[in-house]
């Protein structure tokens, strides 16, 4: 498909299923409304979500739920409402931001660590458990109680180990997303209005966020072979530079016209 | 202690405790009477064991027990008896011989192997288990189901791992024996009669056999740091070349005089 029509670009990226509204809103607030004091009006939110394919009633229910969860708050502003992240929602968003927007993997090296099975309290918190006494971690453990060996990028890791690092479904999602992002890179042309660009940007961040937050802080070479995280990161870095974060007041102006 | 008196050399090697008679007899038969058709007379046996410090009644009880276990058999020869290994006893002795007399470690490399904990039947028989899904083996496993990494000689292995490879008590025994063997190397002079030389030789083999058969088929560098297997092997190779295996008929002649 070769198109530069915004709704077709969004459909190409999204696939047949619309994203779940509460999760998508978390992405919108994290991407566009994370700055201190930032607020987004209901009309802008409505138009971005509509462009992505979320119906107004789904958005209303989702906003209600996020308010109830203490993630966002709202205030009347004339005949409409303005929404913003609570302190809690903002802290959570800031926490996830480095992982979502990172252009490089979250760890450079991986270590296979074997702990004394008789000393389960000697185990570290980080990494992925392979069994009761074996982990893969992003850094070697302190001290000399555990055995640790560096898993070099060219190492032969059995499939069952890779599947414990990252679920095969998540790896498949990354492969699917990488294909869509590359298609988008090829078809994206200048000329989108700012709301369309914002919607596309949000959907790109959202699609990756759903994947990357399900993965551990480990380098790509210990993931399942189908994992396409590096391709996703590279495409996203390029696309987000072509779809820079808009000013909320510019979006409000367009939404009002 | 500087001595070349045979009974003092034997005492120096043996320490304060006499070896258990059945186990010592297994060594005597394995070392001196393993050849096809080989037989040893009761007087020779009695004199060797007496030199080592085993009393005649202990020897009689032990011979009875080994006969009952099917390890040895006996036949009247004039006014005395001759003893020999049964087919079973000989097979068992031959089985242990390469390990006891080896001048080099039983494996050149060690591998840390991590098996899929969900596939316990994929585990190999060899090596030492560290936990339900982790082993140290002397060779890498077949196929690509397990993860394996070579444990190089300079690798840092935690103490608890080394203790699973070889019990600390066994490692301490090797350290104690190495000291005794080095003392023996220093004090041994030519001039022992053949029965005395045979008794000393048997006690050397026996002391090492009690240790080496409690250890796995793994290289020395994964053993506890107190392990002195290499020093024992080197001293034993030297001592056994200075105390070569005697002809049984020569021993019988001396015993009869």
C-alpha cells in the first residue's frame, strides 16, 4: 500500500483493531501532556482519539476510569473541560518515559548468574529468573557468592531461555510492528495537519509502549530470534523526529476551528 | 621426621588410624592380584597387612566378608589357602583402576550447564548437580536444548559451587595425604625387602583410592581450593615407579622364609 492519506497511514500502523481507550489515553498524556502544568482540552483529546479510531463514548468512559484511578484530574474551562496528569500519574509517566523513548537497548551486556540454591535470600531483584537459582541479569552481581558469566552477543542460547527472557507473543508483536513502522517510514509525506501528525505520533509511541514495557532490562541478543526491538527503535527514532511533539495550544486552535 | 625404617615410613604415611581391613584388602587384590589367574597366599596377605598394622583376626573377618560378597574366592593349597578375585571382583577392580592410577585429571575441561527446568528428562547423567537444573560436567551436552559455558581454569567459582563438586572433607584428606606423600618421597631409600616395599606400595594406592573414588570426573580447577589432587597424583607416580609392582611368587618365597 502506497499512500500518504493520514487516515490510511493510521490504519496501516494500527491494523484492524482499535487500541483500548484507557491505555491509549495513558500514552496521549505521557507523550503530549507530561510537562509541568500542561493541560489538554476535551476537543483536542476527542479529535486525536477519533483519528485513531476510538469512539467518543469509549473515551468518556476511559477518562472517567483514569480519574477514578487517580491518574488524571480535570477542571471546567468555559463550556468544556481540561484534563491533566495528577502528581501520581505524572510520576508514573516519567518513570516509563526513558524506556519508551530510548534509542538504544536498556542494557549493554547480559549475565547468566547461578545462585546457591541453599541461600535464596542472596538473590538480586533485577533480571529474569530461569529457575529457582538461575537468572539472566544486566549486570554482574556484587560479591563472590554467585557464579556469573557474561553472555556475549554471539553466544548460543537455547530457545527456552530466550522465551523466558521475553514471551514469544511479545517478540512476534515487535516483528509485526517493525514491518508496519517501516511501511510508515516509506509512505509518510509532509503535509499532515498538526492534529493528524499528533495522532500518528501518539499511535507510534503507543504501539511500542505496549511492547517495550513487557520486556526486561536486558540487551536484545538474549531475546527470542523473532524479536525486532532494534528495528522498532530505529524506525521510531526516525518517525518521531519527522513528527515532533506539537504545542498543545496549537492543537487547541486547530481543534476549535 | 627423617627415617628410612620401613615401619616408620608406613606409620608416617598411615597416621594414627589403621585402615579398615575389608577396604584395604580390596586395594591389595586390585593392585597386586588383578592379573588373570593371579593368586595370593594367606601368609603373604597376612604379612602385608601386619606391616600396615591390621591384626590377623581383622584380616580373617574381612576375607570372610569379601568371599560372602562374591568379591574374592579361595582354594586350599597344601596347609594354607590361596585367594583370588572372582570374575565380579576383577571386573570391579578393573573398572576403578584407570581412575586410581591416572597421572592426569579425569577431564580437561569443565562446563556449567543449565537445563530447561520444565524438561528434567533432558538432563545428562554425567557431572555434578548444583541444583535441579544446573550441572557441572566434563563435556558439553549434545544438542542445543541446554545452555553450556566452559569453565576456564582462571574462572572465579564461588566456594559453594566448589563444595558441591567435592566435599570439603575429601579435599582436606587430599591435602593431608599430599603432605604425607611428599614426606615419604623425601625419606624413601632403597633397601626395603619386597614385602615391605609391597606393603608401602599398597598403602599408597589405598590412601589415594579412598579419596579419588569420592571425586567426580572433573578437572582439578573446579575443586575446592584446598584440593591437592595434582600434588597427590605427581607424588604417587614417582613413588610407584620407585616401588614397582612385585611378582607374587617372589613375595611368597620371602613370606615362607
